[in-house]
């Protein structure tokens, strides 16, 4: 049977869960996820787990935060005066917004805290600092 090696394009079905058992992503009801092993298209911990798998094989992969979305960086959180945010922008905690940096780059941020005077925006990936578990099935090696 053929085993996955670096450079192979694979298709997998997966369910990703957090330590509390809640699902953060899944391919259920969708086409399998397709990527090239070793190309950096997916998080490193899941990418490494693919090597040696055979079509039809299933396994559970535990990915520590360092091999997923990395640690939470405090410098990625920024307080913005509430007066600088237009009134029509929703400021509910957890709301995701896009902001533009002074260099013109678009960055995805999440509203982390809201006070009378300021809003804390967090540019960390929502899964930063979290250990992840993936239940995967190798569907195809292309």
C-alpha cells in the first residue's frame, strides 16, 4: 500500500476539537481538505502527522499550540480610543473586524474588551495558545 510522503497531495476528512471537547472546525458535510504535505499549507503539527499514513487510515493527532497557531502574543493586542471607531462598527466582544495598518496591510482582529474610553483589539489567531486535537481520515493520495 502507498504511504504518504513529503510532496504528496492528499485529501483528508477531519474534525478539530479543543481540550474541552468543543469542535472548532470540521470537513463534515464538505469536500475533503486537499493540501500538499510539507508545503506549509496547514499547521505544522498536522502536516507532520500525515507522513506514513495510508489511504483509508484514521488516527487522532494531538497538536500542541507551538505546532498549531503558536502562543498568544501580548503585543498583538492594542487599545484603541473608542472615539476613533465609527459608531456603525459593532463592538460586541468576539466580533471579528478588519483593520488597516499604517503600512496599508489588512489585518483580522477580534474585539477582546470594551470600556467607556477604549476598545482592546486582538490580532492573535483565535486558536493561538490552544492545544488542538484532530480526528483525521486519509481519503486519497493524489
